């Protein structure tokens, strides 16, 4: 066996974990106070720390990104039909079904792979109440055009910003666009609390509605204003987030180095296209997608298998499209003829390993295999 065959497998991501000994004092504090959940001190501290770090007005922490999406839709009382992208993680559309809302899929832009604003208006009906776009791979959507369409038609905009932690554009945090933005702090994301999520809102009243909804709808001991869910983040997860914030800038810087290294090494590989950024001033390099074009010698799935045979485990994010899963494919908007760009992209994309602990020589190995199929 060659050296590379014996090397441990390289997965698409590896969670950011601060040194364990630094977590012990946080645990001690939880054990001493016996305040385990329900808006405890770490929960409050992390909400404030994230407002400062991200440059946003209000952050409400939740148990995970999916419950945050479901709760965000309830916060704005969204009903009827919502326009969204088929090119995302399945939780984006699931959050609509959990609220009895009909997803309407609109195709993506071939360069950014975000919801194509030029196709949104044609999908609006009298039932449409909102748009749910995704900042795919952390690249900002065309927020100005989406805002214009939403204003014209009286629609709300909720951004699924699960990939967009820390991303800024000319105007500051990308999370300040739309009515609400939803973050995920799942283990696989740039910033993690093992499991976790958040809703970013722009005013105190909306934040208060989220806080009621994530706590069964309780306003006080005797008053319930809505059939809310249990979506509260525990003190354990909030403490992890606080500790993790001390390491996030270094992690993002290292992600940037790896991103540049990949781009440099793949620049002259015919048939491999790296996705350009979408105008962000502070990217977060949350993923490294490549598109396998027609002039590459082998198909995407053959490249995927070749990398796996060499101990490298990229992921086909996002294949299959959400619109191809059984609970969605019967919808008129889910037909492949309505989604040609997303359908084609799902056949070509491969997300390469990208995480702070990935070593330069591993990037070299991966790109060498891609350059010599
Ligand atoms: C991860 C992710 C989610 C779901 O977040 P969880 O915290 O895992 O529930 C939703 N949307 C997108 C685009 C994601 O990548």
C-alpha cells in the first residue's frame, strides 16, 4: 500500500473544537449555578456577544437551524405559498411543510447558484406571502433586487443564512437584509455549538415574539400567546458558543488561506470551475464547491469515486435537489423543466474538504488527484 492509502480519511469537514480544558470552567459555572436552560446567563451572554461579533441588532438563540427556520416563519405569520430555492439543504423546504405552507421552487442563477431574482416575479400568485432564499455556500443573494421585488408585491423575506455566519457586504453584515435571517450552528458549520441556531431580527418587538414562540408561547406564568415550540438553546450549547467565539477569527483566516490555495492549484485545470464570490467584502469560505464541466475528462460521479478511492470524501452538495425528494416532486414548480440550471448544477457540483485543520499537503494531494483524473 502506498502512503496515501494508509493516511486517515479526509472528510469534507471537521468540526471546530476549542481545547477541552478551556471548557471546564464553563461547565463548573453551570454545575454551581444549576441553571441549565431557560434564558440562563450563558444564553444571554452569547446573544449579546453574537450581536457584537456579527454586527446585528438582535439575536435569538434556538436549539437548531431547522427549528429556527420553522419559528421564523411563525414569527411573521407566513401562510399560503412561499418562493424558495431547490438548491439547498432539505431543511429549507421542510420548514415550509412544517408550517403547512406550499413551497414554490424557482431556478437558480448559474454563476452564484442563489435564487435567480429574474425568475421570482413569474412565480408570484395571489397566495404568495414570502420569499425564502438561501445565501448558498455563504455567497450573498442579490439582496437589493430581492428587496425591490418583495416591496413591490408586499412580500416578506426570510433568508436562510445557515452558511453565512460572519459574511459582510458593502453595507455590513449580510444578516441585516430581509425581515429575518436564520443561522445554523450545527457541528458541520463554520461556527458551531454542537447543535444550535439563531434568528437575527432588526427590532426588539420581533425578538420578543421569537422568544415567546421558542418557549411554548409563554409570555408569563399564566399567559400563552401562540402554540409555540420548545426551541430554547441550553446553557451547555451557549457556553460552547462563547468559547468558540474566541477561535472563530483564526478559523476564518485559515479557511481563507485554504480557499486561495485551492483556487491557485485548480486555476489551470481544464473543465474544473471554482465558484467566484458574489460581492461579499468579508467571505467566510464555508464551502469549496467546484463544478465539473463538459471539457473535464470524466464525469462528476467518476471524480467523486476516484477521490473516495483515495481516502478523500467530498460531498455532492446539493444533489439530489430538494425538489426531487418524494414529498416535493409532485409540485408543479418541482418539475425539472422549471429548474434547468439547478438540475444541471446538481449533476456537476462537488464540495471539496475545507476546514481549519486541513493541511497544505492535503490540499496538494486533493488538487493533484483532480488535475490527473
Ligand atoms: C445546516 C442547514 C440547515 C439546518 O440547520 P440545522 O442546524 O442542522 O437544523 C438549514 N439550511 C441550510 C442551508 C443548511 O445548510
